[in-house]
C-alpha cells in the first residue's frame, strides 16, 4: 500500500506547526545546518507514520522545523537512496510530502566526488545541470539537463549573489547521478568526464525530477568531499566524505543561511516570487 502523503503532512503540521516556506535536504555529514534553526521542533522519521527510515552513517533521519532569521524552514536530515533498497517512489516521497506541506522552494544538498583535478575536495559546487548515469532506462548515453524545470535559473542567480555576500567561494558544474553503493571505477569516471560531468554522487537527481513534477522551484548544491575514483591516488572512503563535510560546515552554513534569507527577501518584494519562477532569466 502506498503511504498516504496527505495524512503524513497533516501529522507533521500538527506536530511542528510548519505551514509552508523553504525546505532543505541535507546530504551526508551536512546535518549541522539544522542546529541553526530557532524554535526547532525535531521529528525523528520513526515517529512519522509510514515514513521510511534512513540507514546511512552521517544521515541522522529526522525532520526539523523552525525559523532561520525569521523565515519558516523545514529541514530533512537524512534522505533515502536506491542503494539502501528503496524504490523511486520512496526515494522521492519527501518531495511529494513537501508539496503537501506547502513548500514554496527547495534546496537540495549532497556530498559528491570531484571529477576535476583543478577542483579539490572542500569546494562547494552549484549544480547547474545533471546527468542520469544509472542506465536504469537502457544503454543510451546519459543526456545533460540544465535550466527549467529542473535547475531554477532565478535560484541559481540568487545563490551566486548569496555566495558573494557570505564570502564563500562557489563553483558550478554538472552532477552525475549513479546508483552506488560501490564508488565508481576510474574508467567510469573518465567516461562521465568525457560526457561533460564535473561531480558524481548517489542522490539528488530523483529529488530534482520529482520537484520538477511537483512544480517546486529547486536549487541543488554539492559539497565536493573527495576526488572521484582515479583522479587522485588516495583510496576513497566514506570517512573522508564525512571528514571533508565537517571541515567545510561553517562556510556551507553561511552560504545556505544567506540563500534562505535572500529567497524570503525576494518573496516579500513585489517581484521576487515571479523572478524565482521565471523560466529563462
Ligand atoms: N562517488 C559517488 N558518490 C559520492 C562520492 C563519489 O566519489 N563522494 C560522495 N558521494
């Protein structure tokens, strides 16, 4: 039986008082952003009827609702991946839940491997486009998707302004989605680079696709936590991913905070919301 998303949303609103605003999904090791929220209400996933469980180290598995500089926010600490055995419907359930909760824009974050030697671990990358490199639909070469409806041009522009204000260096690039759970081989990475990819990771793209279907303007950001396989000689480990995420956490928090503030400043103004939804700015 499919979970009743509308009943879940009612439960969450009842428990947290959240009635719309910005949603944030925090990737591996990036959960500390949620500590910035004022008046937080924490809901462990296990308390939400029929909600899936997060099983990965570095993902704590709770929703936190609260305020950031006066702006209502709901934060998902922990997400669901295919490699945990979840299907597409389950991996994207939080997004349909956000729509039901009245979420007006979504910020997705992740930890990813850098496929470019000139962009070392520790850098943040705005996802300006993505490629589905899972081959789940067959053997066709992965296509690159940029712009509307997946990568909101207004939010991308706003994130660059926020990065300037927060004095956080922010690159941009194409994110390649793989299933995992094993890290890639060097041959796979060189193939993804030839296709035009910049970073690789095991999440985010299903959430982007689902948010587009739900009509939620979305911004996605990668923390480059390691060099992808074959880019350096160092063996790749989940510990390195968590260590780097921890190292960049203060700039990551500053950047995200500034983005949330700017999004809400825009929505308060006469034109802000229209700007965010514009297709081709
Ligand atoms: N590959 C896939 N997923 C990842 C990586 C990587 O190198 N780093 C963090 N998530």
